[in-house]
């Protein structure tokens, strides 16, 4: 396993991040524990979750599964850099309207949410507490006041963002600097070969402020994992999301994927492994989030660490999946 520091911090994390969103909805608890054990055995020490995972009437279930795994002992908690998130409405009945202050990033909801997550996770601290989305109604001074208290109490060590725009990152960290706080140390964003808009402003802002970039959906809902080959073999796109199916029906997308899979077939490389390996070459990227449903899928992701992409192959990937270019050049002369 290879490690890097998370952004400008001294925290060392693995270059692959174990995503746990499938734990509960798609992978039962015993198998989830096997996957987490296998991740630690391979050296993956960075686990990502969210309070809302489990979804619907089972919101919070994923955190509970992780907490039960920690409770087995064997230094599982000490060896794990644990990241979770706050923002979502945690009402478990979808037909109920959210009770006021039961979501977003008010100081009230941050305090309630962290206590609930700590209880479900069966731990006394969260290593990286992430804002799942931008709260346009709560001032950053209030958010940082709440987070500063949690840091002082030792319940949270570092703070990160997810799905934030470049200017949100700047606003957050300028406010934190005025308060003498460390500020955001990471940004978790949608980023992969097919979806490169983060390169325009989010990643430059993250690099400028010293945030580690943690890409989610590195295979773009399974499209970059050999979707056309699986289709020919009678399989389905991993993840099976409506977005994936819709994009796969687009002739332009299919043309890109045909070129992509043909290129990698000629090079003797697996599409999913290349998609992860490509992200590991990108400036500012700490490590992509992989969300295995089985130990075998975890093993496939780990193999990406040994994939080396030469300059010619990287150039061909850029031709097939061109990025937007940096700002302001991407939209100005």
C-alpha cells in the first residue's frame, strides 16, 4: 500500500479510500466486516462513510455496521482513519417532513449529529468530519464556531467538505483563517475520466488552500469499469444507476467508451483499474473512494495501485475524455 498526507496536514492516509455506502443496503453486516478486515490487511487505513448511509428507514445503519466492527477490537479503531459526514435530514420515515433543525449545518444540528454518529460508530472521536453539501443559509462563522468546540473537546480532529464549489472552499477557509482555525483539509468531489469539471475550479481551489482531493464515483457509476464488454457478455453496469443507463444510451458516450475499452484491450489493461490509476496520477488527489460489495471487488481495486500509465497512454486518455481546462482560460480568452 502507498500512503500520502491528507492535504496540508500531517495525517497519513492510504491512496485508496474504502467507501462504505454499500454496507447495509447491498452488503450484509458479516460480509461488510470481512471487507473491512480485508481492507486493513491490504493496508487501506482510510474509511469513508456518512450519517445518512443506509438510506430510507435504515439511515444510520452503515455507521452502526462500522461501529460493530470497531467493537470487535484488535486495534481496528486505532488503525482506521475514520471519515463521516453531516448535513442530511435523518428522519427515517420518508413520508415525514423534516423537523426544524434536523438537517443542514446549524450549530444545533452539527452538535446533535456528531453525538448521534459517535454513538452509532461506537467511538469517542471522528478523524475527519465532512460537510456533505453546502448550506447556503448558515454563516460560516456559526459553522466554524460549532466545529471549533468539537475539536477542542477532542470529538473531531479534522474538518472536510464534500460537493463544494471552488468559491465555497475559499469562503470557508478565509473565514476559518480569520478565526484562527485550521479550516477545511479535504474536499470530496465527483471526479473521474468521464466527469472532469472539478478540474476547472474545485481542484485548483483545493490545491491553493492545501485540501486533499478525495474523488467519489471514480468509475462513474460503472461506465468506466468495462461497461460495454459487460453488456456484450450479458451483464449490467455496476451500480445500475439511472444515470449510468441514460449515459450508456447516448451515442456520444458509447463512442467514447468504445475507444476507451479498445485502447485498454490493446494495452492488456483492465478498464476499472485504469480509471483508478488515472486518478492517482492527478495533481492534488489524495485517493479515490472505492465502494466494493465483495472482497473480490476490493482486490480488483487494490490492483490499480500497481498499474503504471505511460505518457502516451495518458495522452490518449485525454483525447478520448478531454478535460475542461483550468479557469479562467476554460471560459475566457
